C-alpha cells in the first residue's frame, strides 16, 4: 500500500494546483448559497444562474497524436492506470473517448456511456462515401469517389451482418453500464482485428457504429471535475469522426499534441499541424513521447526541439507553444511491473544517470516516473486550465456577484432614502424597459449584420487571393518541370488568413456587445432618475462577461487540397491552359467555399446569437432591478406616510 501511495504522489503533486483551485471555487459556491439564503427576491434567478455556472464547470483537455505516437499509453499514465485504454488499436477507427475524473455530473448508476451514429449519419456515409468521397467527387474524380463508396458499402455490409438485428436497435441509441470493465471498453472503442471479430471475438464488436464514449473514473489521486479526451485525429476511416474530433478539440481549453521522438525529427503530421494552426497557440502543449527508444535521450532532445520549432516557425507559430519530453512507457512501467521494463528502454533510462543502471526496483521505479515527464506535463496542463477557463469562471462569477450586491444595496439604501412616490405603474415601467431593450437589440443586430457582411467579404478576398497564388504557383511549376514531379499548394496560408478574419470579426462583435450594455445601463439610469427620482452611483454596474470566441476548429477540416499526389495533372493536360485554369479554379472554389459558409453560419451566427442572448439577459436583470426599486419606493412612501400620521 505504501508503494502504491508513493507512486500516486506523482499525480497528486501534478494535480495539486487544480485541487487548490477547486477548493477556491467551493468556497465561492458556499458564499453564493449563503447569500441566496438571505431571501432577496429579485436576484434569486441571477444567483441560481451563478450557481449553475459554477456547477457546470468541467475543464476539458484533448489529446491528439500521430500514428504510433503512444497516445493511449500516455493517457493511461495521466490517470494512473497502466492498462485502462487499449494501447494497440487501429488508429483509423478508434472512438472519441472522454475520461471524466471524480465528476459531479456522472449520470446515476453509470460509469460508461456509449453513443451511436444515427441513421441519417450512417446513410450519408454510404450515399457519399463520407467526407472522403465528397472531396473526391468535388475534385472531379468520379472513379475515386465511386471506389470510396464501394469500400464504405462493404464496411457497412460487414457491420450489419456482424450485428444482425441489433444493428437497427443501436442506430441513434446509447448504452450505459454501471461499472468500468476493460472487456466492455474494448468492445466499443477498440476496433480489433476484423477477421477475429467475424469469428466471434468481442473486441471491437461495436466500434464501427460507436460515435463517442464517456467513461467516469473516481479515484482519490485524481482531481475533481477534469475531462481528458482521447481523439482519433482527423484521418479516421472515411473521416466518419473528423467533425466529432474537431468539435471535441474546440470544446477543450488545452490540447496535448503527442509526437513520437522518431517522427518529430522529420516532419509533424499534416493533420496535426492543421489543428495546431486552427486553435490558440497558448492552449497547445507538444509532448514528445517515446524518448525511451532513443539511444541518447538527453542529447537528442535539443535537436528534436530545434526541428519542431523550425517546423512551427514555417507555419507562422511563435514561441507560445510549450514543448515537453517524456515517455508514456516509462510511466507505465513505473505504475506497474517496473522489473519487466524492456532492456533497451532500461538502458536509455540509465543514460539519464551517466549510464549507471540500478538493481533496486524502488529506485528504478522512481527513476522511471521522474524521467517519464508525467509530472511536468500535468503541471503544464493544470496551469493552462487555471489561467484560462478557471480564471474566466472566477472573473465571471465575481462580476455577477458584484452586480447583484450593488443592485441589492441600491434597492435598500438609495430607493428608501428617496421617499419618492413612483410616477410609473408597474406595467408602464415594464413597457418602458421592453422598449429600451427592443431598441438596443435592434441596433446590435444591425451592427452584427454589418459585421457579418464584412467578415464574408474578407473571407472571400482571402479565398480569391489563394486561388490566384495557387494558379500562379502551378503555372510556374508547369513551365519549369512540365507534368513531372509532385506539386502541392499548401492551403495553410488560406486557413491562417481566415482565422485572422474570424478573430477580428468576433473581437468587434464583443465591442458591439459592450456598446449594447452601455446603452441599456444609460437608458435604465435615465429612467430611474426621471421617473423614480433615484440616481445610481457611477461605476456600480458590472456588465456580464461575454463569451470568448475561440478560433473555429472547422478550419482544421481536411480538404482535397491537403491530399498529396499528382491529381492536379488531370487539369493541365493537352496544353489547354485556359480550360485547365478554369477547371482548377472551380475545384479550389468548390473546396474552400464550404469553409466560408461554415465559418459564417456555423461559427459567427451562433456567436451573434449568444451575444444577443446575454444582452437580453442583462436587460431582463435590469428590468427586475427597476421593479424592485419601484416597489421599495412605494414601501418608503407608505412608511413615511405612517410616520407622519403617528406624529
């Protein structure tokens, strides 16, 4: 027991700051509940909203990685369970899996919850061949698209035959289990060997149909309320889970990119680079894994770091991305049977100690855990959580509480002292506030619509600029090499330009929200002063926190321009330059226009709606405040009248 506690101290220390944060949030929640018990009627809903915000907080960390980078082994190390997730799965068919630690949101009697694709999603996959088939079809490769559809049809037939009548029951459904059992987990998230499954093996039985998995882990060495997401990346089979993965990463406030020490020296996977470019660099951690397989794990790190920095620099990413080194395998050995460590790995571990091995298993375990990089990784993740979403929640809660307290004090002091008889009836007051809200929201909608048009125009300019540069670069290649050799035109520049346009537009949207808050506050102040004779102290109104609109991960979605190969040659044959330019332009436009549409309708429009919702909520809170002031003025007038009569 002592040794187990000693091992888990690495996790306790790594997660220590996060646990301290939860203690702070608990104290704040207690204070809010105490204030709520005071029975100030007109702020009850606002206090409930604050409590809901605290209770809903669950920071999420997504883990993405290259093929055979040791991602699952590392995830097992992060939770202190050496064999929890299958670490030898087919990377193209693994399932988005969320590991919830000591969660207050765990469904009743549920430790494992699996959700399945619905019929519409499944039928779309067969009809089009998934996004892979759609891209091939848009690019004009009908034969390739048909080949993909044929593969999908075969996969579907195999899945339906394997599951029989159960297949129809599973579509759009979910399954929950009261315990965490490895055989159950492997059945849903581990693809397994198709031949073995066909022969009746259980491993991977439902993997083709499983959309996502939620696993709830309650262990004392893990922090409360943390979600670690294992993702299959963006290149899973026929890209069935691509958007699910991107959504998972978009919901996260830290992203661990796992690279293999062997692959990191050459090139980072293009899909990973697309993701890194699409999200905030400050939220990215790169963990170079499997250093236990290097002959010189110390000397090689400098070269690997320089190589990664050079690659990131070409993508326009600065020094904000932290790079850490370690070995999930060493952590796995430290958590389990350290005596069974592979000889080559043990030799590499000895290199960190001047080539000196140790026969003391306790010391060997300590060395393995220290060299694994687990604790620095945990601390780096926790730092990003606390400084990012954690601090945002604290700021938001404090701002809302300050507003609530300020309004309560105003009602009880300023209104009572005025002794004025309200000139407006309750219905008239509500009407005036409603008119103010309508006027402000209408103005906000107009500014937001103008911003939307500006964003679309900027995105289309970026698209047209990219098309021109692609055609120019391809023509230059043709002039120099003819149709010989490989040529690609990396769409990273287009993605970065679109990201910059979206970030600028959402920043302006936030300012439009601030203007709306000002207009509501000024209108309410004028109403209080003119109709109720009440003046609020300047600076006593705290505006609600607006959402932080992060760069949309839809920009990381694969498009046919990311595909390697010589497919472009099809458009440049027979020396028909103008026709080739026209056709190639059509392909690029067809591939990039959906990005523009998704950025507008799927990302910016929801941002507008969320801002409007907050503005309307602020107006509603101010209306309740005005009603409370009016009611207090009436009581003050009645009390003054009673005092005069008694005198």
